[in-house]
C-alpha cells in the first residue's frame, strides 16, 4: 500500500472512530510504528488530523477537506481498476440507452474501461471524462453545463442541476467521498452534493463506485441515503462486518 493510500485510510478511520492509535494502525497495515508516526505527522501538518498522545484525532475542519483530482488519482490505483472492470456488468444491454457518469477518479477509470462503446449515450459533469470519451465513443457524449470547479474538474451549480432535472437516464455511476448507514453518501462540498443528488433523481438505477477506504467515512454534506442507491462496487479491503451491514440494509455489494 502506498503512503497516500495508507494516509487516506487513516483519515477515514479517524472520522469513523473519532481517534486512531499508533499501535493499532501499525498492526492493521503491517508497518512499523515509526512509519505510522510519520504518516500522522504528515496528516497533522496538512491540518487533517491533530496529533495526541499515542495517536491522532480528526481536526475540527476535516469534514470540509477536499483533495484535488490529480492528488487523488494515484491512491488505490489497482483497486479502482478492478472496481471499474467489475462495474461494466451494470451497463445496460442493447442500443439506445442513456448512461450518466459522475465526476471522480474511480468513475474516470470506469469511463476508460467502457472503451469505444457504440450502444450508449453518455452524460457527465466531468470535463476529463467527457474529453476522453469524445475521442473514443461512437455514441453521443454530453458534458453538462455549469461552473467548472478547478479542484474536481466537474461542472456544478444551478445550471447543472437544472439540466439534470430534465433527464431520465437508465443508470448512473456515482462517486462518493464517504459512505455510512447513518449519514448515507457524503461529500465535503455543497455544490458537488447538489449535483450528485440531482444525478440520483435522474436515473432509474444507481451504482456507486467507491474504494473501501470510503466506507465508514462521514463528510459534511449527505447527498443520498443508502436506500436511494441499489449497488455498491468496491474492493476486497471492505471489512466483512461492514459488507454484511450494507447487505442487510438492502444494498447489493460487489467486491472486486
């Protein structure tokens, strides 16, 4: 596991349990306590966690912190690739279908895995995804209008939400920053949340693509309850207890 992947998981564990301990993290990741301390020090310097004796606790503003697309791309790269491949089964069969794709690094992997499909009309709010698919797809590719956020390279705002309100798509492939039973699917930014919420309403089937570090994390703004989506495609890092809770809540969980 790369340091970036380990540190993101540490943050999500801190968000979930309100505190992380050096010894427990070293045992979980099978690394030395010195490695964990360096991770915690790095997260403390970034203002994400606050170091305390024996571990760390979430910083006060951690649920507002958002990482740029370029910084997120290397994290959990292998897992995202497997998630993308596993999610292909949820593409509609036959011609004339409309597929909605959310912005994000895992959904971008999924879009790349679609290749040059001729069967689907694709709608997305992601500038990179639309650019990539426009070069490959024989079918139509639509980029939703709106304000482009530099951090996520996604269109957001009233224009984006209004456009989604006029759509009826067969399936949406969603990304999320956090996923819990209590808070549902969540993200740090209210504008991003509004677009994701509109995407949930615009599709007849909702498939969430998220690596296992997102499960258990709670960010500032919830955009969907667990029962608003049908499928979660994640990786084998998902804890069995978490998987069972999500299945009991009615979610189909695919582990890639």
